[in-house]
C-alpha cells in the first residue's frame, strides 16, 4: 500500500518549496528520507542531512511558515529513522498527510593526540580530511605539544601544559557555531572525535556541555567560569 505525503522545507517560503512524495507504507523513514532527497535535489535544491517531522495541518488553517516556532505550534513529532511509515500515517482515503523537512547543521570538533598534527596523519586527521572533502566544516586541533618550540616540545607534551586551554578553545568553537544565526530554522548536532589525549579533551568538552549547557554568548570570562564549574 502506498501513501502520498505533502512536504515542505522548514524556513523556506518560495512556491517551489512545497512538494509531494509517494512511498510504500511498509518502508522505513530512512527510505522516505532518500526519496525526499532525490526529489529535492532534482529540483536544484541541495539537501544533505535533515530530520523529518509529522505535523497535523488543518486545510483551512493559515500558517506562518517563516515562524521558527512552527514545529511547536503544530505539535510536531519527529520520525525516527528506522521506524515504519505505517506507524505514523494511515492510508485512510481522502486524508492529507504533512511532513516538515528540517535541515541539520553538524558542529564537528576533532582533537588529535599528544605530538600528533598535520604530518603524523592519525585517524582523527584522516577523518578531518574526509569531512572537508564532503563539504563539512569541521574544527581540527593538533595535539598537545605541537605548537611550541623544540625546546619545550617534549616537556609540554609530557606534562600536557596546554590541556586546559585546548578544552576551553574547543568549547568556545562550539559556542560560536551553535549561536550563529545564519539559519534559525536548522537543527544542530554536535560531534566530538579525539585520539589519545584528544579523546580526553573531547570528553571534557562533553562534560562541560552536560554540566553547564552551551553559553549564549562567546565570552572568555564566562567560558573560564563554565570550565571551573565543570572541574
């Protein structure tokens, strides 16, 4: 049994933004996402990562599709990628079904291990290169001990003298990107990768986010205070 879904991309109001897709009800949401991606990209709109939300729209209801609070206003329900379409939509004759497509921005932080940098080509650096080729904008930080002169190279790496600064630097980058107002309609996901001491650094960054959240202002004093609270 197939079903037709009425879709539109969250925050984009031009007339070509509304489209229909038809899928089988026994397929997963992941298959639906692939179908939507194919339809949108054929119409010259690049759509990479996105989430899908089921919403209930009355035909006569006037919508402000430019409202950043639209998902809450329509009691949007996010569709898990491995769930079946039939779990959320019925094939009742004459009923219209609506989906909001919400773009997702990846905030990616990669921290390398002690004395590891551009020349050592660890898995973290290889991942950074791969993400760059795919059009992502990851933030890569060389390992502890790589940004000092030869005299302090071993000492700084062994004692991890830069550790606190790197943790706050990584957290600061997340604060900057998370609070960018380029597209208020985007969802944001944070990805943290690290090797050796870099793994310790990103675990600390995750701990700061868990304990203190993400600051709304990029202020060095507040970032230091957040780190002190975490420690």
